[in-house]
């Protein structure tokens, strides 16, 4: 399997719960490296742009409101099969359906406040990394 990069966000609910370290440990303990990281309060524009693919969905406004409700930790994870590995570590979107031992099963309350974001495919990973870390290719190689 190839070394990949994927975008991860620790969402405001998990930051507020003080579990940034626990979540990052899940990644590190499973062979993913933190290639870039930044803690930030997203602006409404940044959150809307990031979730533009969902703009027609009924939950879009609530999702944006939630994502700007407090600081987030935005990271690039790197490793063998990083995109799928991260999705597996995260668990299902709805924490009630997430497999035991996953980040969402352990740290999330609801489908709205579900602790983490992770890119779902190589093309979205590339777009999302470029969105938040446009200079990554320059400073990390
Ligand atoms: P994902 O985060 O597991 O990739 P997506 O379907 O891409 O899930 O949805 C993006 C985010 O939008 C989810 O993480 C969740 O916070 C929110 N979301 C998705 N579906 C619903 C819903 O039915 N109600 C409320 N929020 C939702
Ligand atoms: Mg998604």
C-alpha cells in the first residue's frame, strides 16, 4: 500500500472535552504521522468553503454553525493507506452506529457533534489538504 496523506479535523466538541491528546494518540499508535497541525477558530467563510459539497443538504447551516462554535485542530496525517486507516479509526458518521473502540464511539455524542472529520478518498484528501495547508508541499518535503 502507498504512503498517503489525509486531512483530519478534531471538531469543537472534542476540543471542548479536552481529548485532543487522546485522539492524536489513536493516530500515532496506529502508524499515522502528524505531517502538519494547526489549532484555529474557523471563520464562517472557511467552514462554508470546506463543507461546500454539503451546501444543499438540510444540515448544512447547523454543520457550519457547529464547526465555528469553538476552536478546531486541523491536521495532515501521513502513512500507509492513511485515508482508509483514518476513516476506520474514526468510525461511522453517527456515533451510535460507530464500531466499539473507534474515536466517534468513544468521544462523540451525536451525528452533529461527532468529534472528528476525515477525508473520504484520495481526491477529497488532496483538495482538503490544499484548502487548509496550501504550502505543505513546500515545507514538508
Ligand atoms: P463524515 O464526516 O463521516 O464524512 P459526511 O456525510 O461527509 O460524514 O457529513 C459531514 C458532516 O456533516 C458529518 O461529520 C456530520 O457532522 C454532519 N452530518 C452528516 N449527516 C448529518 C445528518 O443527517 N444530520 C446532522 N449532521 C449530519
Ligand atoms: Mg465526509
